[in-house]
């Protein structure tokens, strides 16, 4: 068996020659007449060459040892830029910078030229990307499977303060990291009917498309291992219709191709409601079926009996989007490989695991039996029989069952067809047991487990925060990059005044850099010594950007009344996109922008308060904002945010959190210490109780002078003088339909904010707490999360000897 060894790193001269070689032979360009794009592509190809060694070695070792493989099925992979990440993990950052400098090129400009691969909406997709990198670091033989969307998440612009979406076009330039694998292609069927042949059901699809593979390698820290992201593109199965074309019917000749390609055309930008659309269901089945066919083909090239599949294969479902994997795996085993029903069900269940990422009822997928039966008739039969089996095997209450009220509940299907079901934070996993899967949990008490989310410290510290990374290296050594628990050894330095100075200097340098970018891109002048207060995430009512916006208005109002009262200067940052059809979220964006415009123009408070909402928040913008944050806003209504991962990134980068007891905030606060966290608001239990009082909002508003003033200012048109009644609907809802308890939590939030203000005025105390946040955040590495999945769900050891 070949083994993966350490890297032999190329020299500056060798890399420089490599880059020039690619410029000349891959891009056919002359160094003297090359654009930034050309230099980026040549640099990317040079780095990609270096990825092949660990990638091949990992692949070979996995084959040679027959090691168990992990497959992560996800409709989203929010990977962002890849060049810098690959350079850092291969230890080539400085070498490449020097090689490019010798050619008169600036590395940072080249890095910035790369478009973000935005094949995801938010937390769920970014988690999948962190997991691929952590599996490559920890040494898991792993593939991610997804869709190669031509258009990733839309671009966001603001027009008159309102969100406008434009299509994202990352593939308009060739993607240098991928390898087309036209030889890895599978037929995926839809529609048609299921018929009996010699006593066996057989599906006769009415439509077919081809799924064609594209592979991107992901290398782990120090290039010791690599995982593969395999994305599927849709192609027609019919040959090009030359006769139609020659007859002049060009549109008809192109139709099959256009139809097949729609499957990988766009990412669904809606993460609130199942976009009850046939295309979404087809996309989910397309990805899942192609992945499972590929998995079985690879398995059969190595092993003989499919009964042993779970010994060699673990498949993880990233939420219910690939939940059709249960019936599809059974169908393939039964209809194509002659396995019996019971064995197929046992094998499928032992192979599959399901991760739940949300409790919001509107985000739980359900498909009408009509649609499921017409798009996937054979699967509908299998689903019905799985449900009947389950009913027979367990005395279940009438509310339990995959098919209810002519709908297929994909969560129940995923639960019943998986051997483990996990939540993504301690609180969330308990709520999963008590709420969505209450009845199923009673029947299967050992199935639900917790795997608290994490983030990769390579991208979210070493890459994005070189200032703090260098300080950490100098103070505690580099070991934290591989084992984030090393950060514990930083704790004593919180008491060291000289270290606190250095820590503060690193943070300040990041804030100065961010302030420069804000000035250049938005023309807003901000003070790097003000507290940088940051809320970055998708726009959602439950995340309560509105609460933050109301507090901003109250703060401004109070500052105006007593400008000399010793206020702590603040810059409020917002970042995030709304689903295009989510009216209420879009109205909140509009209000934040109106408030920003008003406050930023006020000469009275100009030195005290600014509001900054840069458009088109994405992974690269997160990398810019997070290292510069002082205060992390994690203010969701308790019980609603499954975990959060931005909260972890901000803690790791030395921001203090102002937050509710929700999602992973609970664990963050336990670990960093209650003294080092600004807690406010109702608990998950308190929220449920408070809602029983139908007057909860009115009573809270009547009790709060501050909040009444805020609502009054909005309703009077202070922020929208050109259209004074613009927010009448919003204010009316705040009084009468405040489902997320903004009013009930307002005063408590205000108090916590003032406590943050007070602490910020004593920098040594603030910095001591910020250092303790960093030192105690080691738990939130996605390497730890992956080790949890390996031990509790996948039963896979590391392939790396350490
Ligand atoms: C649902 C749908 C419905 C159909 C259209 C596309 C679409 C896309 C996503 C979703 C569900 C999104 C669930 C989600 O993103 N959950 C987040 O997962 C993070 C990682 O576990 C977690 O940190 C966040 O708290 C949680 O909101």
C-alpha cells in the first residue's frame, strides 16, 4: 500500500517557471501581454498541479486498503474562493507571493480576481464546504456530491435601498479547479410508469437525462490528504437531431439539450419555503440518483457482495434535500441488483445517516403524493411500502407516518431510512427530539444524536486573519491550525498586558483595513476606534435583524438627545441577502438602508454612530468582516436558529457575542464563560410561554419608552420622508403580529448593548475577555465535528497515522 507522505515543497524559481509554463502552454499568452485573469489562471493551474500529488495518493491508498468511504450528499456547497485556501494548505503562500512578485505581479490582486463559487444559500452550504476541508485534514476518504449549478446564488444590489437580484455567472470564465469527467456519466429517469415483469416491479421512465461529472480536489492542512467534490451537470440523452436542424427547425433541434441543462441551471435561492416546484424535486432526484449510481459502481469495482455495503460505505444526507436516497438506493438494490425487499431496506438504512438543519415548519420539505407519483412513480410505490412496513413493525400513533394528508413528509422518510439522525447543536438536537420527531424519537430512542457544528480554522483564521494567526504562531506555536484545542494554551496570556497590546494591535489593523475598504467601495467614513458591531447572515424574521435595526434607531435617538453623555462610538455592520420572494425580509432590508442613509447624514452623531450595509454579502466578504469584528450579533428568537456557524467564526476571531440562548450560542457561552458573553432575552421555553399571551407585543411596547419612540419615528416617516407611510405595514406588524418576539426582547437587548458599551470603554477588560473567547473556542473546529461523525455515525477511522 502506498502511503501519503509529507510534501516536498517547490522552490520560488520552480513555481515561477510553472506559472510561466501555464501562461504560455495552457493559456497561450505571452507574459508581457497577460491580463490579471491570465495570471490568476496560470497561478491556479500551477497550484492545482501541486494538489494532484496528495489527491492521487489519497485515492490510491483508499483503493489499496479497501478503507470505508464517506459520501456527503448536499444540494449546496458554498465554497467561495479556492486559490488562497489551496496555497495555504499546501504551504505555498509565501513561495507563490515571491514567484509572482518576481514577475511584477501582486498576489493579493490575483486572489481578489477569483469569483466566489456560491453554490449555496447560507449556513447549510458553508458547513458542507468546511466539512470537505476538514475531512481532507483529518484523513477521511470522502466525496462530496452536489450539482454544478451554472448560476449560483444571485448577486444582490441595492436600488433606492431595496434589494435587486441579478444572476450570478461564475462559469462565464472557465473554472480552473475542476476536471471534467465525461466518462463518469449516468442516466437519470423521470415520470413514466412502473410495471410488473415476471413478478417484479420495473420502472419505465418517460424522460431521461444524463448526469455528467466534474471533480474538484480539496486538499487538507499541509497536503496530507484530499477529498473530492463531484458535481453533476445535466446533459441530454438523445443524440443531436441533425435532421430537424437541417430542415431549419433549430429551436426544436436544441430543445432536448436546453431541457436537460435546466436541471443544473440555477440554485434555488429560497431557504424558507419548499419552492413547491417540479424542477426542485427533479434536481434533488437528479443529484441523488447520479451519486448513488456512482457509489454503487465504485463499490462493485472493489467489492463483490452488496450486502456488505454498510461496511465499506457511509452516506450522509445534508438535510432532507437528498432524502429520496432511501427509496432510490432500495430501488437500485432491488430492481437492478436483485436484492430482496427486506435486505435492501436493512442495507440502505445501515448505510444512510440524516442531518436535520432546521425546525422551522415552513422549511420542512413535503411533496404532494400527486407530484411524487408523477415524477417518480416507482419511488412512490417504495415509499408507501416503507411506510406500511413501519406501521406494521411499530405501534405508532396516527400522527406518525411518511404519507399524511396526501403529502410525503421528507423528514419522516429520511428519519425512517437512516440508522442515525443528528441535530447540529446541543439545544437543537434536544428540540428535534421534543418537536419535529417527537413521535419517531419515542419509537426509536437511540437514533437521534448530536453533532455540534464547527468551522475550519484554516479558512476562518489562518487565511482570513493573518494578523492574529501570526500572533498565535509566535505566542503558542502553529499547532492550533491542525488541533484547535491548542488555543487553550493562550488562556494565561489574557492576564499579560504586553500580549493584550499585541492582540489589540492585530484587531485594530484588521479594522483599519476594513475601514479602508468601506471608504473605497461605499464612500462611508468610519472610525477604526469605534466598536465594530456585526450582524452577517441571511435575512430572516427569526434572525431578527429588525431587533438590531430598532436598537440602532433607539441608540441614535438617545445620542441625539444627549450627545455629550459619554457614548461609546459604534459602527453597525449588516450583511445578508433575502430570498427574492420573501416580502417581509425585503422590507427589513429597505428599512435598514433607509436608517443607514438617515443616520450617516447626521452631523450631530457622525462621530458616534454609522450604519454600513455592503451589498452582496458572500463568503469572501465574510472573510473581510469577521477578523475586524468587536461584537458578534447572534440575536435569533430562542429555539429557532438550529446552530449558527457565523457565531463560531466571530468568537474564534476575538469578537464578544451579544446573544440569546439559541443554537450553538448556548455552547459558546458555556465554554467562553458567562462573564465573557452578553446574554439577553427569553429562553426557548420562555418564548413558548410568552406567546400564549396574545398581547405580548403590545404590552412590551407600552412598557418601553425607547421602543415606542422608535416605532413612532418610523411611522412618522423619519427614515422615508419621500414616502412617509412606507413602513406603516411593518410597524403594524410589530404591534400586532410579532411572531418572533422583537418587542418582548427589546429592553433586555438594549440593556445588554449598554453593558457592551461600558465594557468597551475599558479596553484592557474588553481585550482580556476577547482573548478568553479566542482561547476557549477550540471546540468549534469542524475537525472536531468530523471526528464526532466518524465515531458516532460513520464508523470510519482516520486514514492518517498520527
Ligand atoms: C430549505 C430549502 C427549501 C427549498 C428551497 C431551497 C432550500 C434551501 C435550504 C433549506 C433549508 C435550510 C436550512 C439551513 O440552512 N439551516 C441552517 O443550517 C446551518 C448549518 O447546520 C445552521 O448553522 C443554521 O442555524 C441553520 O439555519
